[in-house]
């Protein structure tokens, strides 16, 4: 077999609405995704993944019984520790966004709980593998994503609540501010969507 040191491969994909999910860059061209898969939570399109069964059979399955709402992130952490991961910048799949799933919901509290669970997973594997995990910088992305949720769901009370918290912690980014004002003024959300379609 070719490249026996690689245990998994993943690619780009298209959303059903035609918008492409392109990861733009491959931060791990040498295939070594560990420990960055733990420390940074690098994106992987689950629907595009193919992996070697012999590697899958070797993973310790530490995620069993944890009750985490996602199964892919823990799996990637364990696979990356055992072998290399190859990213191919080509579209091989179509992805349909469902209104209610583990990673997408119309309930913002569920979305926030999912984000919190992702942090818990990374902390667990960081401790298990002895990897230093820095979450200080991650906090900015945490609040950015929450404000993105409020924008999508038009939840103004939640937007004001979390914007106030982020501001008090000096964690506001340009994107966080944009999502906040787009929540307050929906016309801005339409402009953001238009820019995305153009680019």
C-alpha cells in the first residue's frame, strides 16, 4: 500500500445550497496533525473522511461513555495520535445543513453547550496525552461564535448578554462586533451573506 504512515484522508465539500466549504490552507502539509488537532481543533469535513480500518481498530476509544454530543472530534484526536492525516483540497461531497442536529440547532443554548463540549473534549485529550492547552486566545473565538449564533437565530437578548460579557473581558474582535450589530440590524446580515457569496 502507498503511504502506510497515513491513516486518514479528508477533503473539501459543497453545501447543498452551492456554497463551498474550503479550508483555504493546509496547516499540516507533512500530515502530522497531532497535537494541533487537540490544541487548535483543526477543521475536518466528517462526511469526506476515509480511514484505514487497521488504524481505527487500534484507537483506545477513550470517548466511550463520556456523553459528549459529538463523536468526530474525539475520534480525530485519537487517530491523529496514531497516524498522519492527509488533506486534499478537492470537493468530494455535498453537505446539507439540518435545522436541528448535534452541531446545528435553532436553540442557541444547545449551540453554546456544543461549544462548551468541544472545549471539554480538547481539555480531556490534552490532559491524557500530556499536551499544553492554551485557552486564553480561544476565548475570543468562543464569543465570536456565540455572536454568530445570535446573528443566525436573530436572538437580540442573547446577543446583548454575551456582547457585554466579551466586552468586559476585553475579548471583542472585529468579527464579534460585526455579528453583534448584524443581530441588532438584520439588513447587515444580508450584506454579510452577499459578501460571502461574492467571495
